[in-house]
C-alpha cells in the first residue's frame, strides 16, 4: 500500500500523476467500442449473440470500475482546484 502524501510537494506529485492517468485513459470508451466491433467482425455476430450475457457481464464490471475510479479522481482534482 502506498503512503499518503505528507507534504505539499508529494501531494502535488500525486495530483499530477492521477491527472495524467485521468487524461491518458479518457479515450478508453472509444477503444472499447472499437474492440467490440472488431470482436463481432472476427468471430461473427451469431457467436457474439450466443455469448452476449458473458460478454455483457464482463463489460458491466469493467465500466462500473472505470466510472468509480474516474469519479474519484475527478472529485479529488476538483476539490484540489478549489484550494
């Protein structure tokens, strides 16, 4: 487990790191959509329909985690900008 920032310098470095992560992962939604389209083209629509529930379960879990992480980072950065 990483230690919490204990002074302004380490907090600034932490904020910069998570800000970079936030920006770097912004296009993930489009990347996942392209991946789903490629999957359909590669294995065929019939097999995708067969495995729809399994695929949807994994995508739901992925997106829920992603939403939570982006929300936490966004809130942290927004609160930090207020002060």
